[in-house]
């Protein structure tokens, strides 16, 4: 489960980083603001709502619609990791649940055995038997505890999948909205020193902040 949480914590900054760099830069060979905006107008801006709906139907389709193909490994990698976590934790939960029920029923019937075909024996650590793990009662409590643990991990995995799904939709929406955001070289911030004179011809030094866009 720690590996799963690590994957999620790594994926969240990736999504945020992707949003920062997802503003579509189109080279401007002339560095002219007019030429840049003319080039932007030639490119059809994606519809943000459509991007979200596509991503909701097929994960990753919103990124494809926005032509952000490089994000697909991030999206599908996150979904594959979540899918693996759900499958693995569900299998472990099912194994321990079955073993617990079988051991409980055999204990009630007085037919507990060391037969390797029994599910509660099959899940014992290698080289261990019922006596070595503390007896039937102790092993039954252990199986019940592990059953609850992996059920909780499975639920966390499902919740993580929902979060990844939501992040992919948010990414598709924001990416489409910022498609024509101007990041051309004409968008700049300059700091310039400046000397002013008042009516009495007194000098004063100032720092001028100039934003060009």
C-alpha cells in the first residue's frame, strides 16, 4: 500500500507540472505580436466541455483531443498502477476471507487439519504450521485481521483511481482553456531605473516596472 500511495503522490505533481507546461507554444519566427496572434487564430481552440466529456467516456481522450499526446503515458501509467493495486489487494482480500471462513467452519465442526489443500493452510508462511503460528484461535484472528487490512487497501486503491480519473478531467479542461494563452516573446516583464524631476527641478530616483503584452 505504501508503494501505491507513493505512486499517487508522484502522479499529483506530474499533473500539476503538466498543467504548467501544457500551454501550447507555437514558435514565432518573427517575434512579432501581430504575427503570433495571427498564427494562433489559424489554430482552432479546443472546446473545454467537449474535452471533459471525451475524457469522461474514455480516459485520456481529452488529452488526445487537446493534442497533448505526451501526457498519455502519465495518464495511462497512473490508471494501470491503480488497476494493478485494485486487482492485487482484491485477490489478497479474497484469499484471506476464504481461508478465515474455512478455518472457522472446520473449527466449529472439529475437523481442523494440516492438509495443504486447505485454504487456511495454503496461506501460511513457508515452513510454518498451525502450532508454530500460535494455534487455531490465533491464526483465525490473524486471518480476520489481514482480511480487514486488504479490504481497506482495496478501498484506498479504488478511491485513488477516482482521484486520478478526476485529475485527468481537470487537466483536459484547463489545457483546453489555456490553449491560446499568449506566451510569445512579446509577453515580458522589465525593471528599469528612472529619474524624475519635480517642479523645483529636484531629482528623484525610481524603479520602473514595465509589463509588455
